[in-house]
């Protein structure tokens, strides 16, 4: 049996949808309760670090720890990490708030910085989605292989999960 | 053997489920989606193929919705 599903994904505050939880509970009440109680913030933090490390391997992108504003002042909040490029020398910071929501920090004063921030946010979101998908499939008992394919000027993350 | 392939680009996750009996496919999709939400990823189903097969225990012909 096979099925294809395309999900449109956006970063958002971690939450649990009661209708989905009810559907899972009907099939597997133990798993539903476990998911309900699961503290996902450490998993989100690990996935953010892995996504930043993946981004740091892309040509032209450097992984760093701080971001600056237009005047050269460093952001003084806590960051999970940051990314810099020639087009965005002051960097794009990634932070995780206390609820586990991912937030971006950058000075978008110049228009070329703004467009680079959007490009990096999109690249980071895809890398993070790949890491989260990897974690979810592993939680559900799959052995997972993850690879990156460069195609049409962009990156595609490919994951293959298998279980008996 | 159950297999799930996923391709990710531009905020879209393209899942391909294989080797699931009947509605086990949809049940696995529900588990994945609830874990996404719990990990700060809001998901909406943009496209789904072969739902009838999943809902009819695999007896229906494969067809697009």
C-alpha cells in the first residue's frame, strides 16, 4: 500500500492539536499520552544546532555565534547560533524562546540585507524541517538515512526511513 | 517492511508511504503530523493521493483525489 502526502510546513509555537491527538489516541492511547507529555524543547534545540551546522557547510555561508546591528553593536540576548554571508556580514541569529518557538534576529536596515535574511531564513527552515523529520521518524522506530541533493540552484533534503 | 520517504524543499515536505496495510498509512501520517506540531512545525495537508486505498483497506484502485 502506498500514499503520497505533501505537507505545507511553517515554524510556529509548539502545540498539540486535540483532533489529531484524539485520532492517535483511538489507535494507540499509550503513544498519545507519551506524545502529550513529551518535552520537545531539547529535541528542538538539537535540531536547530544540527540545522545550523548543515547550513555552515553550504558554500558562502559561515556559522557564527553573534549578530551585529547597523552600528556594530552585538545582540545581547541568548542565541542558539548565527549565520553570516558576504551579503549579510552582520549575520542572522537563531534563538529558541522558553516555549520552544524559533525566532530570528537580524538588522534588516539595508534592502540587500533584508533579501539575504529572507533567503537564509528559507534555507534554515528547510534544514530544520529535515532535522525534525529525521527525529520524528526515529521516535517512531524508523532507521533513517538523510542526504542532500543540489538541484536547480537549490537544496533538496531527502530522507529514507525503514522499519520492520 | 514499512518505508517512508520524505523530500523537503521550500517549506514543503513530500512524504511517500510504502508497505502499510489499509488505514495504517493514515494512522502513521497522523502520528507524524502531531509530532511536527509538538515540535513547533505547523503543517497543512497541501496534497494527498490514494486516500481511498488507505481508507478502504487497500481494496480500492489507486486513484488521485
